[in-house]
C-alpha cells in the first residue's frame, strides 16, 4: 500500500480530532484542570496548606511525596527527588530494557495486559498527586510508585524474555486487504 494518500489521510484525521479536543480545552475550559489554590495571590508570609502542581505533573509529584522515611542516612526528601527524576530517566532507557524482537503490543498479549495495568497505575499516581499528603493517599502513592519501578525494571525485561509473541504478518497490507482479492493487491 502506498503511504500517500492512505496513511496521510488517516494521520491527518487523527491530528484534526486531537487539535479539536485541544482547542476545546484551551478556549472553553482553560482552568478545568487547575487547582483553586494556584490562583491565590502570592504572600511571602503565609504558605498555602496544600500546594498542587499542574495536572501533567501529578504522577511525578505523587512519586516525590511517596518517600516518608529516612533510609541509609539519606533524608526522605532527597529520596523523593531522586525517585522522581529516576522515574523520568527510566523512560529514556526503555528501548534497552524491553529487548523483545517484536515491538508492537498487538502481537504481545502479556505485554498488552501489563501496559493497561501500567496506565491504571499512572492514573492512580495522578489522583494521589493532586490529593493532600495524608493517609490513605500517601500509602496508595507508595504502592503505585513501587509498581511504577517494578513495571520497568522487573516486569518489562522479564516479559520480553518469557513471552512468545503472535506471528507477525508477512507484509503491512496483510491485516488490511482480503487474502484472495487480487484486484486490491498493490502493483509491483
């Protein structure tokens, strides 16, 4: 199948839908995901009791606050900062952690289930990141942060070794075109 116009039109449609959603939030609901405490005038003499970052930082903020005990003589705050930056740095090493010969999750059923579990974990971290730093949110964020690192450092490399992926199609057009219709086959 030629790239243009098939994949160009498909990608253009996806881009237009994403831009419509983006523009709807930007122009009609710009403060929908903001926290009311972020709009209080700054006062150097009083700090708000509950400071919340923007919504896209909530999962990392939950990882930052998940460390509450000093360990090995290092303060808990420093462990939180190290874990937060490690959670971002870990994403750069993902190509070397996942060394499966098949990259697509469409052909890796165990990896696909772990991916959806990972997305649920990110949502839980997001909820914990916007919640106050008190129980049960701290305990939930500790468990979710632990799963975040377990997912990347243990489960992804382990699944890449033990999982047998489904067979890949012979060509990119095989899943799309009917197998017996010669009229729809690309010209050679």
